[in-house]
């Protein structure tokens, strides 16, 4: 399984894209913060085996997010005040 720079960037973009699909503001913002934090924290890793482990963990997280987005969107709630347009 390739885990070069291009595949890591693709994984990062896919994680962000899927997280933005959440209807619930709190879940969406938490996931976005967590993804950004983890990628920044692991940016300094140079060991190929650790990079591979992080990549696999990221793929698992992506699948989890996809499932949770589907389940979460089945039970939509009203938008929070913070989400309302200020137009």
C-alpha cells in the first residue's frame, strides 16, 4: 500500500471533505479540528513504518467517518444559532 506524499494529501483532503458532510455542527467541527491536529502532529514523522501505520489509521478513520456521517444524517436536527446565516 503506497503512502507517499500524494496519497497522504489525498487522504487528508478526503477526511476533510467527508467531515464537512456532517449535519451536526459539534461533530463536524470536532472532526475537522481533530484531523488538522493529527496531521500537524504527525508531520515530523520520518520512519516509513510509522508513516505506514498512520496512513492505515487514517484510512480506517475515513471509513468510520463515512459510516457515521450516513448514520448522523438520518437523524437531522435544527441548525444551531452559531450556524445561522447572518445575511
